[in-house]
C-alpha cells in the first residue's frame, strides 16, 4: 500500500511539474485569454452585487413612508 501511495505521488508530481513549451502564443490568443478572464471576473462581481442589492432594495422599500392620502 505504501509503494502505491509513493508511486501515485510521484506520478502526480511528474504530471503537474512545469516543463518548457516551445509554442507561439499569438496576439489573438492573448487578447482572447485576457477577455475571458475579465469576463469571468465581471460576472462574479455582478453576481455579488446582485446578491447584495436585492436585500438592500427590500430594506429601503420598507423604510419609505407611505402616502396616506389627502391631509385635512
């Protein structure tokens, strides 16, 4: 069992270890990657704002004084 764990850890280390990649990343791929990351970040921020805004909107609506009609 111990040999199996050591073998799996060695295999995982070799699989995850960085190696030199001799590949060209063109400007299109770079801009696309940046756009994708910014899109994910924007979506997460909008989700957080949406989750915070709904209870805040309900709280503000509850505090507004309601009109009771003509005074007099």
